[in-house]
């Protein structure tokens, strides 16, 4: 979302949106640092006060007596009350709802005036959504597909180094995160290293602090990864490690490292070692604790159940009630899912966002073409930006029910630009 920021409270709201609410009403309280708010939640057909900031002094009885004044917020998402004035006389009174037409939450806030009339309302609404829905899943464990749970249970008996082999997108990241949470309780002392297309010199400097990467800065001020106080190091795509780095890692492992190591790959390291592209001694050491993850096409019978679980989570997050139609089940079971679990989640979430009815039909499923040969560890800026833009447009669609005026306003672009981008990303249908 592109918004002109003005004032410390708006920056604080964005900080809270990035870091997560973590309890209370942090994002809305950030608004009250120079204003105030009162939050209403719906009970049956009326709204009751749920929370109020200490410095909210306004009284707006006309909200109940004159609903025609504020009901347009149900169509727009946020609204400045025309002709209203707060106790200070220097603030504007804004309303925002969590979702259009049939909201569960309504917030009234006194906000400082800005040059951009629409900025406070949009930001207030995102703060409301962050506070109300941002805490829904914080106590839930990492969600993995059902076929990975037995594998997770068996990992307790494994010793370092763990070696996870799978096709791209098969859920290795979810499995690793669940294992870290189970074994160590958090990821704060875990380092994730992605060699990707990093040069050998940069890989050596990052992991071991070698002076070969001095061009990136003073090596004397850089503390290598292996010198840090870590409980675990996760190497993402071990097949991208340079030969010199492989030798150093093997030396560390054979010296009895106290750090728990996890390596994951979607490449055939055995074949690479035969071609002298991967260190045979390291491949053999990793192979002792190898874990194979099944591709999605081998787990078809469980896909409908997983789709139901994901839809339930999306319904909880976005305040909707969408179910899976039989036609969608047929499409899900007949598709090969070359992108595996990651593709399944992405397709379902994108299709959910684009679905306008209470049933997700087979025709609603959106399969985006991907370049399977592309290294996801690279820094392809064009593709990353396109993925990010598509994600923002889909979220705006879900938040505003497809209303392009409100979508373009929340995204900070013109309606013409929005229509062009939706056509470009095949979202205009």
C-alpha cells in the first residue's frame, strides 16, 4: 500500500503492522498516541463497545440516531464523518470496518488532519484488521499437511546433521519450522543460510568470516555464523554450496559441533557427488539421517481435507464463509500439482480471494504458470516485484470485495493502473 506518511503515530502503526500485534490493541493504540479510538464488536444486530483508548473523550450519539450519516462506511471500508469535530477541534473523526457490507467490528477514531484525506481512513482500517485478526493464529502451531506429521514425530530420534530431500515446494520449510518449534521452542537462536547464487567468497565470509569477502566491508567487524551463540543452523538448498564451503562444513561436523545442523535440498546430491560437483564425504555423512518428503501427487487422497483446513483458516482470517464445491474437489484431485504443497496453498489462497460467492467452484481455481527450472534462491527482482504486486492486489480484492475504486485507493494507485495490472497478471476475470 502506498500512503504518504506524516507524523510519528502513522509510522508506529506501520511498525505494528509489520511486527504483529502480539496482544492488546497495539496498532489502534498507536493511533491514540495523538488521538483516540473506541472499538465496537457486533452482537446479533447491534454493536457493543469492546475497547476504548484512555484519551478518547468524544461522544457520538448520532451514530445510533442518524445511521444514514455513517452507513456509507459499509460500502467504502473507511469514512470521515462529514461536519464532525472532536473535543480538540484539531482532529477529524473517522470510522472504519473490518469487512464490507457485513462487518463484525467498527472503530471510531479521532485522528490528526493530513494533507491526504484518504490516508488516515485506509491506515485506520488496516490497523483495525491487524489488531482484530492478527492475533487469531499466534497460539496455533505451524500448520503442515497431514502426511508430514508422522515424519515430524519420527524426527525426534534423529541426530545432527539432518538431511531433508524433497521436490521443490513439498513443505520442507513448514516441516523445518515445526521441528524447530518443537525441539528448541523458538527460532530466535536459529540461523537460516541460503547459498542461492552467492559466490564462493561470499559464502565463506558469511559462514566462516573469511577475508575473501572483504570487498563487502571490514571482515574484522563481522562475526561469522559458526562463532555466534546458535542452537541450530539451517542450510537451504545444500546443492548450491560451493566446494570450498562444503569442505569447511565437513570439518566442522567431524570436529563434533555443538550446533544442530539441518540441510535441505531438491537436488540429487548422490549424482552430483559422482560427477564431483558435491563432496562425496559430506554427501555420505548427510545420507545417514536422510528424510524423504513425498510429492503432492502421491498424497491426493488427503488433499480435500487439507483444502477444508486451509479454507477454515482463511475464513477466520478474512471474516468470510466460503466452502469447497464438488467441482473444485474434482479439479483438485485431477491436477498434478507440479509446485507441490507451496503451489497448492498459493492457488487455494488466490482463488479464495477472487471468489465472490460462498462456494469456491472449480472454475474459481487459478493456476499461475511458474518456471520450475528457476532457482528460487536467486534475486530475480522483476519476478519478486510481480509476485508482490499480485499478492497486494489479491489482498485488496479480498478486503474490498472487488470494488475497484476502493482497491485502487487502498493500493495508492489510479483505477486505470489497477485495471492494467489486473489484466497483466490475468486477474481481470
